[in-house]
């Protein structure tokens, strides 16, 4: 079954690229090598930060996962986001975690919790970044500060545990008793914010390459990217948010990248390619680490079996 899911995910990923192929070729032709390098580098940093956020949440549930194992589970499982529905990556990560001795239920809780962290931090980063870039934004929209406070309260372990239980009921899955530590939860939040900042760096360099030169381009692009991801995630029928995410990016970037210049639409296309390349590269790394883990485990089991089978000496 997991191989079927993998084939479906890869097929939808390829379909998404093919659908935008002409735009991809045209937009990348306008980028220099430095912009492509920085954009890909920032994307990889963001994806690794996302994995570290998940790993920190695993620690918050009491499961300590080594970096290599976390990379194998998380990056391969992330291919599930290309399947419409929004929860396939959670199921994949829970299944992949079993090879590393993790309980399926515990992995599912941590994956769902880190996903909730990403959603709430996306909203918070989006609000703060977009308001800080707007003239008199904090004065006119001070009430959004209340939303920020509510978001931070939602990420406290007692409240987050209840949100996880609610999510399991909505998904019609058996409810899991969840106790989260403060240290792991806070670190998951920190790494999630690092992820959004890295995506903001990527967006800023791409927008500059297409002529956007507003002094607030970093703040606006960071906030817009976070909000666009959130909208794309919530529209569960779109694989990896394809379509809605690009539309929100164009809308929110209008103040720093006017539609006439095509910068916002180009960013939507280019950032999608960067993320797809990053997902494929890191999934390949995760697969290699998984193969290595299986070989080491097989050798260890073989050595234990040989030791048990060898005759014992009697002196």
C-alpha cells in the first residue's frame, strides 16, 4: 500500500510540473545563477527547519529521534503532501516511523502537532510581517494583536493537546492521550518560524530578480508566503496547495510587486519549482538513509543470531 501511495504522490508531483512547464521555462530564463543558488539554498534550509520542527515535537511527546532517522521518516513522508487530502504525509510518517521503533500512534500525534504548529506560526508570521510593512498598520489594525495572542495561547502544550484530540475526532481516528513538554513545543515553534523566514529570503531574492525594489519587500514576501502556504494547505483538494497558494501570493504581493510586472506570478511559479526540487532531493536523501538503516539493522540481527547459535564453551 505504501508503494502505491508513493507512486501516486510522485505522479501528481510530475503532473504539477508538467502543467506549468511553459511558465517555468520562461521564468527561469530570467533568473541568474546567483538567484537560483540562493533560492534553492533558502528552500533547503526551510525544509530542514520543518523537519527539525517535527523532530522537536517528537521530543515533546517523549520520543527522541536521531537526526538521520528523523530525516528518513520526515522527508520521505513529505511526498504525501502531493496527494490531495492534506493528511497523507501524517499517515506516511507514522508508517515510516515503525522501521525506527516508533509507535504509529505517537508518530501520528507528533506529525499532527507539528502541522498545527506550522499552521499557527504561518498565521502569526503573516500577520506580524504584513502589518509591520503597512503604513500605520499597527495603529489601524491593532486588533490583530489579539489574534497573535490567541495564536500563541493555542500553541501552549495544554491547549495544543486539546486541539490534537479535536483534530483526531474530526479525522475520525481513535483519540490519543497526549502530553506535550514545554521545551519540545517551544523548539518546534522556533524551528517553524525559522522555516518561514527562510522562505521569505527565497521570495525576496526572486522578487528582486523580477524588478521588485520596495524597502518592505522582505517583510511582505515573508508574510505573504506564510499566509499563501496556509491557504494552500487548507484547500485540501489541491495537491500541495497547487493553485490557491499561487493566487494568494499574487494578491498579497501586489503592494511590492505590481501585477503588470509579473513578479508575483513569477515568484509563485519559481518558488513552486524550488520546493519541488527540495522535496525530491531531501526525499532521495531520506530514502538513502532508510536503506542504510535497514542494512545496519539486518547486520545487527545477523550478528545476534550468530552469537546465539554458536556453541558455548564450558571450562
